[in-house]
């Protein structure tokens, strides 16, 4: 080995050591705390990215942090509905979930996707437990009520989305039991209502509800964008609920980012220390956000 090779190895080793030293204060501060991670989007369709995500989750568990993963699966549900010949109806851009669609959604979310993610974590060296909101009474759901404006009369009309729900009550006992047993809970966004019906729940909403109920140190929403951007396309690194309200009023944030930030606001107001919107396409984005001073997304706290 040449002197230049040795020098290069030493430089690389020093960089790794400096990274560990930078991470040490965060490891101390959050040992024993819970992180809730909503996983979905681009990374779910890429096995390499999925394995990187699983490795990151296992690393968090190994250093004393308790990750709880909540996953989505809209594209996979759509593909299965098409394969089975079940027609989807959309009203005002939202899928109407009838009984047949709800059964298929539960099969895909609680079955195929959930167990695949459990398997990835196992391959990365962790122990995961697949759950849905129905297990152990984790999430009691209520039917989502929405309205839309009739294009002809311009009158607000009730919109029946079928078996689409939202968390009404969260009992974290089954999550806490899994964590105490050294497991990584992997939660499908399905819940049971007091009416006996099964409801499909938006994964972001599910993750936010769990983060608030668990008093999590962080809620991570992995998306397909770098975070919240200003009108010039620059990343906004720190926001409060008041900032978010102002950005919505002036049109800086719109579309799908609005419900994501509403979820973050609800979570931090319910007891989560902070929520982060970040780009799940970036390798190890979650670790970069948390274990380095520079961060990698948009952090939302109750106070600046």
C-alpha cells in the first residue's frame, strides 16, 4: 500500500470519527425517546432505497432511540384494485372507499406492504412487529366528514368518502409493549370504528396521531420534496404553527403540502417535541436531519 493510499484511509477514518463525535450530543439527549417515521412515496418502490431506510431504522434502535414506523401504500392499493377489476370512484380528487375497496386496502396495507417492510428491517438486523391500528385497540377511528362545492349551484354539499377514517382515540399500550420487548413497531394505517367498520386512514394523519399520543421526540414525514420551500424555491428550515398559517394565507404553501403541515401542527400541539418534513429520496435523510447540525428538511416546533 502506498503512502497516498494510507493517507487517504486515514482521512476517511477521521471523517467518520468526526461524524460520530458530531452525533454524540444528539445520542445522549434522545436516548430512550421515541421517533415516529411516516414512510412512503418514492422510496417504497425502490428496493435499494427501502433497504437503506430499514438500515437507518435499525441504527436508531441500536443507539437507544425507539423508532415507530407508519407506512402508506396508495399506489399499491390502486394497482391491486386495477388487477382485481374493482373500479375506483373519485370525487373532488378524493377516492371513495366502498366496502370492497376498504377490504382490498386492508389486505394490501396490513398484509403485503406491512410484512414486506417487517422483512426489510429483519434483513437489516432488526426485530420488527407488524401491526395495524386495529391491533390491541391502537387506533379507534371515526368516519371522515368532508364537503365539496357543487360546480353548478356553487353550494357546499356533503361528501361521502365511504370507509375513510381519521383517528378519534389512540391507546399506545401495544406500541409501548413492543418497544419494551426490543421490537420496532411497523404500523399500517387501518383503524376500527366503534360502529364495527374498518376504516382506511391517511398515513400522515395516522403518524401524527401516534406521535402526539406517544409524546415523541420527533415526527418524520418522508416525502418526495426537500421540505417546505418559500416562493423563491429556497428551503425553509424552521417553522412554527403561526408561520405555517401565514404561509398558507399568502399562498406560499398549497396543494398536498397543506395537509402535511396540518398534521405536523396537530402533532406538536398534542405533545410531540417537533415534526420534520424532509426528502425521503435522499439517502439517509433522516439521519442527516437528526444527527448533524446542518439538518436536511423543515423542522416544525410549537415555539421558535
